[in-house]
């Protein structure tokens, strides 16, 4: 479970089935009363937030290099 401030940029249904890059070796934190167990990676510029996504299917757990 990941809490992230991307609601204004992505609809939930647009993310279903997508692969994203996350950092999961962090301690869990509680954000707005909900536990977040990882952090997604995104870029932000004047147009908004853009999630970092692989350009092809990769095995879950593959390291980011």
C-alpha cells in the first residue's frame, strides 16, 4: 500500500494494471491516518507529475540501476 499525492494528476482507473517504479526498502509511515509501505517515483515539472514507468514488462522486484 502506497500513499501518494497524485490524485490531481491520475485517475485510479488509469493506473490499474500499470507497472510503476517504487522504493520499498523504507520504514512504513502513517500519512493522513493511513499506512504507506513504499514510495513511488515520479518527476515533476510545470505540467505536473509524471510517474516513472518501465517501457516494457519487467519482473517484479527487479532492481533500479
